[in-house]
C-alpha cells in the first residue's frame, strides 16, 4: 500500500515502454543552434517546440526575431479569420528551413540539380532549349546581353503566358500590351527576325546593312524612346509590282526597316493571344503550321469519302479588307488604346508610288510584317461561322485567302458555295468568278490545284492486282509549279551566263533552287515530276558545256557529260523515295 498522494511504482510493462504521460524537457535554443551548426543536413525544428520562456528570452538572429515578432502577431491562432474580415483561413508566413539556417550563420550545402532530358516538352508543348536546358534549372550562369539566349527565353515565356491567359479566358480583353511591345528583349528579337528575312529598303532608302553600320544598340534605343514617348510615326509604304502567272501584276507594299521592326514586335506580342482563338481549319502564316499540313488534311479526308470540292478564291483579298470591321475583330481581344492606335496608323499610313502618296481606305499591304496576322484575324469569322453552322456540309481547309471545301455529295458542294458567299458578304468580300469552281473527284474524273500542287484521285495499284478498284487522293507539282522551276533553271543557265568559265559556278547557283523546290514537294507522289526536272537540268548544263566548247568540241566528248558527271561535281539530285509526312 502506498500513502495518499504517492504514485504507484510502475510495473514491468510500463518500465519497458516508458511512461506515456511523461514529457521530456525541450532543448535550449543554444543547444539547438549548436546541433544545427554541427549537423548541417538536419532540418530546423519549428519554433512551436520551444517553450514560452525561451521565446521570451529573445534568441539572437533573424530567425529568432521573426519568432518573437510572430509570437506577438499570431495570438489569434493559425486557423482564425484575419482582422480584415476576408474569408479564408489565416496562416502565418514562416521562413523556410534553408533560409532560417542561412540567417543564423549555418552552412547550407549547394543543391545539385540534374539537367533535363534532351528534347523535353515545355508547358505549351514546345521543346526545351539546346540539350534540354532551361533557365534557372541547371544552376549555370548565363549572359545578360540583350541579344543572348536569356533574352529569347524571356520573350518565349511572355508568349506562353499570353497564350495560356487567352486560352483560359476566351472573352478576356488584354489592356497592358503596349509596354510589352517596347521592351528591349522584344525589340531585339524583332530586329533579328527582320534581319534574317533580308528585305528591301522602304521609302527612306535605309537598308539593313545601313542600320548595322550605324549601330544596332543605338537604333533600338532610339526606337524604344520614340515608342515610350509616343513620338513614333510610321512612314509610307513603298509600292512595287511583281508579275503573276496570268500576265497581271501583283502589288506589294514594302514598309521601312524601322517600321518592320516595330510591326514584328507587335506581332510577337499579339500573335499568341489570337492563336488561342484560331481554329484548326486555318493553316497559313501560323506557327507550327504549314502548307503540307493543309494538304495532308485534304488527302485524309479524300480517302474517307470526300469526292466533291469547292475550289474557292477571294477576289483582291488583301486590298479589300475593311478597316473598321478588322479593328472590331481586334478590339474583341485587345483593349489597349495605344496598341489600337498603332494598328490604325499602319493601316492608314498610305502608299508611295512613283513619288506620289496615295491614301489607303481599305486593305493591308502585301509585304508588311503585321499583314498576315491581320488577314487571319479578319477571316477567322469565316472559320468560326463555318464550324458552328456549316460543318455538316463539308471540311473547310484554308491557307490565307485560298481555301477549299471538301464535301461528300454534289448537293452539299453547291450549298457550301452559297453559304460561303453569304458569309463573305458580311465581311464585304466576294469570290473570284473565274477562279472559283466545283470539282468532282469521283473515279479520277477531275482534279484541282491548291498550294502549288495538283490533287487528283487515282486507283491503288496493289488493290488493282487483286481485282479491287479503290481511289485515293494523290498530289504532285502542278503545271504552273513545273513551269516556274523550269523558267528559273533557264535563267541560271541562259545566255546571260555565257561569261561563266566553270560549270561548278552554275551548279552552285542551281542547288539552292533545286533543294528548296524539292523540299516543298518531297511529300506526295512527285517522283515522276522530280525525274523530269532532273533531266531538264542535266540537259541545260550539257548544252552550256557544248556551247562553251564550240568548234573545239572533240568527237565523243559530249557523251561523257552525263548525269553522273554533274552529280559528281555537286549537283543536287531530285530523286529518292517520296513519302507522306505520317509515314516518313
């Protein structure tokens, strides 16, 4: 028996597992700091484990001061409502363990972060930089030069943020875009893209080489100052004409280099916003989209029953765009008045032709940097209405102002033409009466030209061997494309080049033409057309050598100038297996 007030001695089980109600005293602050200094990898203990007396003693260091101040502020409890009356739980901000150890003089080891895998995708599906490196993830220092990789990464991050914001909120209007246009990194990237395109000079006769000689840094700073102060005024657009295949001339508008840089900067900021709204039916002048993608959509849809096509063309599209309707389309996404004023200035700046200034009441100049984006914004109305109201009639595929509608029946194709006319009337546009037609692809009856290719249905050779006749939509270079490449080869090997002594000079000039033409038509069924162009080039080069020799040509010497001879001298050969993008 124990006396009153005395606890019964613990039994064997309690001695083995310890007293549950017994609380060990907390270690002092000095001991804790010493332990942390000795073992830097240990985690800092939260301030809640310290007793009130120790906190009142006022421990030294930033972490201690924060705990003392937090003890006074946070008497209401961690889950109590804040004094402001707003809903939500109140949680005091506590410094991280690493920051607390650093403030108390504890050595913190460096964290080794592994590099990303090569080709890793970003938040918007884009690829990472070279070697999979991203800013802030490798622990490596980078250059702060305005033209370095860090500047480009900042611009891309800005574009991703704008695209995500526009994608999450389809009805949002952006109001703070002008300050982003005049940013130094944005202007730097805009200049690099304009420089890479190597355009001609505008009305001021100032070329890209002149600006590089004057100094790019001073030029960009001057342009940024004008934009920030509101003194920027675009110059008139220089009008030039290029011949068309039908004998007519196509008007081109060439802005000044400084105006092209500002237009490119505006495009870098505005394009992600409108890209979030554009539909899959549009393929022209858009990032990560090409003419090959548009042709592939037609090929796949043609194999699944598309036998009737509306081959449409808008009459004088770039010269018929209504400025007020265009600005209303832009204002649905942009509310920044300075950006809207900038766009109106480019539309109303006028055209300089033969020393005379002409006002522009409609249209956008072909050749301007911002014109392709504005044209897509204007025709986005066609894509939207067709997707909502006319999708059952057929598949719309558009590349800038050229578009086709692939339908299954002739009645649907006729109705599609009527609907397209009504939609274009609301945009104050109309179809070209001579270039718009309905084509029947059934059993290879007819074909049509689109984006430089001729599309036609042909029966499959393998199925014909089994007695099965099935038609698939195939494509190859159109007659106009074949004529253009022959004309270009003729210019590079004509009489004007008689002064050339070495055939390797002609081959050097021909290779970029052949390589570019072949890369565009390498997807499809162009093997026979490639052989024809290859033969034509060989015959032109052989004729050049024969004329150069003249009467000094020895018997049998011309027979050695065959295909292998010219290919041995570096001539690009248009041959190989032609595959579709999905099978390549």
